C-alpha cells in the first residue's frame, strides 16, 4: 500500500497544484466583483449595496437620482479603474520578465514620460489659447486635446524604442535607454514649468495626480478597445515570456525568434501604458507591485497563470485604491496616484529586502 501511495503521489501533486491555482484565481475574481460594487456604492452620496446591484441588473428602483449617479458617473469610473488596473499590472509583468529586472515597470521605457511630455506641450507650451481653453471648456479628463497629445507623446517614444530595439540586442542596455529617454523628457517638462505661468503649472500638476473619474463614455470605449488589444498581445506572448525568463540563449535554442517576441512585448506594453496614461494620467506602483504580489500568491513563474492573475489582482487593487481615494462620508477625493503610491511603496520595499527570493523568480 505504501509503495502504491508513493508511486501515485507525484501524479497527484500537479492536480492539487492546479486546483489550488484555480481556487486562487476564482478568489481574485470574487475580490474584483466585490471591489467593483463597493467602488460604485461609496462616494459623497452613499448608495446601499442592494440598490447598486439592482441598478446594475437593470431592475427598477425608487430613487431615480441613484440610477443617474450609478449609470452616468460611477459605473464608467469603475470600468475605467478595471481597465487601468489590468493594463498596468500586465504591462509591468511583461517588463519585469523582458528585462529580468524585478524593479522594471510600465514607465521603464519612458512611455509615461512621453505621454507627460505631450500633455505638457498642450498645457504649457500651447499657452492659454489651447491648453487652458480646452481644460476649462471640456474638463480636465474630457479634453480630447490632452488625450491626443499624451497618446502622440507615448507613440513617439514607442517608435523610438522600437527602432533602438532593432539595433540594441541587450535588454539591460535597452532598459537604460528607456530611463535616459524618461530623464530627457522630464528635463524638458521641467524647463516648460520654469517658464510657464502659475495657472498653467497648476493644471498640469492636477493631471499628474492621476484619476479614473474624468473618462467619459466615448473615451471609455476607446480606452477599453486599446487595452483589450494590448492584453490580447500580452496573452499571445505567454509562451515567449516563459522562454525569455530562462534567458535569450535558451529561448533561441528552443526556436524562439527573440527579436520578434521582444517587439511584440514592447508593442503590447506601449499600447497599455500609453493609452492609460493618456486618458487617466500617470498612476504609479500598480505595474511595479502587483506582479510580485501575484508571484508570491500563486507561487509560480508560468505566465499562462501569471497573466490572468495579474489582470485580476491589478483590477482589484486599483478598484480598492479608488474606494480609499473617495474618503467615504466626505466631499473630498484623494488623487488616485497618491493612494497607489502609499500602498505600492511598501511592496517595493519588501521586494528590495527579499532579494534572494526575487532572484530565483528571474532565473
């Protein structure tokens, strides 16, 4: 009996592991659903959870004002947080694997800085005729001029990185190039701030705080489409990511086209980080912290599991941070990037202090 048990044990272990992983993913999905409903219910106007569920299901309610608040204001905001968290978490996971660097994130290639440069060009270089009029007339989040400028800035940086990636074969060097691009664009923005009027600087600083509450219905459709394309490219690169995790030489020995795979990963990250930054402003630490939390929770390096796990965990974290940013019971809303930084910084510190465990995840 004991011999038969020992023979069957190795076959049972993978089944148990898969069952545990599936259970954890379902738990993350339930957490996302709970955070989604809470994000809609909380705010200056408190709406009971049963009423939120009825409104989401299309059932009648006795308070028409609640229907308007949920459908026109809070539901688009929650859907935006869902897309933002998923996109940033997946882009961070791809960057950490591509560069085999636990501290790489969506801004590693300078995409966030490129988007910020585009917004600064409208708000400060454009002067009050372009920037201030668009902001005051259409609203900070509703100005298509800002969205177009941010997307253009991110796209220009993406194009530059793609050109350089064809010449630079070392991923570490490419990471350094991205950081230098971010430094140059940051310096240009600082110069514009120095020579700009105080009201222009104030509007730009408001954008840099990050927010998921200014995306309108039409913008949400565009954002969701771009994020869906970026996530599709990311899921298509699951097997190349697994191979790249073991090194480029091993990936080549397995018949993987490293250059093509790297271009696919960079394109996916550029779409995700560029579009999210354009519509919602720079939101930090989600892409940096969530992949490490998912690795610790799922205890695997398989990207076929890490990618959906990062989607769910990133969405849950962003929705939770938006709930905290609402300061329930008050009329004040904190900047989303402040809340994500307060929660993400301890995770990054934990990552740095546990280097021995981190190294095993990237080797």
